[in-house]
C-alpha cells in the first residue's frame, strides 16, 4: 500500500458531513428536515403523519439493517437518510441484542459485555451510512440537566441518548445542531445553534456554520435552504473584507 504524499482537502459539500439535529419535542425538527431535497425518513417512532414525507417504517432493528442495506445499493433517487428518532433506533437495537443473547437486560452479561454488544451492533450500520456517498442526518430530543460548576449551578440542554450511545453518535457527527427557542424584544423565535455553549451541546467541525452564528428559522419555511446558504457562503480569509 502506497502512503499518501499530499494532505486531503476539506470537503465544501454539506452532505459529506454527518449531522445530528436535536431539540425539544414539537419544535419542528422533522418539518425542517422534510425541506431537504431527496430526503428519505427512516421512521422509527411515528409522529410524521401530519407531514407529506417519503418514509420507510422501522419497527425492529432488523428493519433498519435491511432498509439501510437497500438504501446503500443506490437503486433509488434519494440523496439523504434521516433517522427519526435516533433514541428509538437505539431502543430497537437493545431489544435485538436482548432477544439474540436470551437475556433480560444488557447488564445481565458480566464485565459490560452486553453494552459492548449494543455499541458494536449500533454503530456498524450507522458508520456505513455516514461513510457512503449519501447524506446522513440523525434526529433526537433534548433534556435539561443541572450542572454544578465551581461557583454556580446551571441548567444544560443535552441529548436524551444514554451516555454510552451518545459518545458514539457524537463521534460520528461532524455537525451538531441544537434547535431551540429564544425570547427577544420582538418576541419568541426559533433558532439553530452550532456554537458550543455551557448551556447546551453543539458543534461544527467544518467551522462553516459555527462562524456564521445562530440561524433564525422563519415561520414561512424554506429554512433548510437558508442553512445550506450559510454553509456554502465564502468565508473571508484574514486580510479580506467580510
């Protein structure tokens, strides 16, 4: 095998980067994702009945394996796989391991073996999707936890995924979008945040959305196009005018 002689170039294509989008229920995560051209929902939890979507129902882990494999064959016109929700997909994976190993709970296997089985089974098909030519967006929910700092306590929004699974999803995600509401002097508005904060989890390895700042969601829709516009804008280099 020949070793590389040049560095790779960062991709300027949004869907070369896996996305994790999370926020409170009913804020409009699925509606936002439904604006993505060529998106196919891997519907694990229902709740899409009010939207005109392309979906495949995922009622068991085996459904996800079969559908994911079919999706990767390329015999379709879809461009993006949307997992809605990632929490429910994790539960289906746990149920699959419990049934396969004839146990009542992953902790029934000693030395953390059950949880290792869940992690290995869960991340394998997700990694295949993430590394494919197709886009991947994972949709999840948020919960508030109290964080104790040296001088104060604060409420922080974090994904509802169990920590051992969240570490896998976070490692797979190039962009972590926190979808929330905030109150201004003009009223309440919905925003997408990708800048890290002590009050929530967010991030962007590309720095394209992070450098743009918060993206305000408009009530009339067409918001995913605005996210892509923010990603695709030319970022001035040092010495250039913004």
